[in-house]
């Protein structure tokens, strides 16, 4: 019973959106890499090279559970990243000033060394 409660407590505190989200901005002229890292406490860092955002600290925007959003200050501009999250995908709009660009990100799942060895074998 005690182990069950401890296990439940750990699961309840885990954030479903924590991890490394990687994908791209979908500009008319082509795509650009975008990355958002969210830690287990919900703090985030946003990286968008074209906007000179290199792991810019970001604060969470309070949204319904299926939506996810952050604000980051880059230089004198505010970057907003807001979208819907579903099954490891996050799709929405990134905005800087008047510029708004669609994005698509995927949540990467960390793989332990043992899992990696089991998946690829030894060569």
C-alpha cells in the first residue's frame, strides 16, 4: 500500500508536457528549426535562430489543458509560442511583434543506454 501511494505521488507530479520539443517554423520561403525545452517544474527555454532566441527563458501562459503557451523576451521583443498539444505533438503559432508563423513540434522521449543498446544492438 505504501509503495502504491509513493508511486501514485510520483506519477501525479510528472508533467505531461515536460521534455524536449523539436520541430520547425513553417515560413513561406521554407522551414526553420525551433526547439522548446520544458523542465519538470514547467519552466521553459525557447530557441528560434531566425529570431535570435537561443534558449531564451520563457514563462508559461495559463491556458486550458489541451493548449500550451509560453512568452519569452528576446532583446526588446516578446516572442509568443501558443498552440494545441496532443499525443506528443504541439501545433500552433509563434509570434514576434506582428509576425505570426505556424509551427509544429514533436516531444522527444529520452532513451536510456540500456534501451538504446536493446534497440540497435552492438556493432
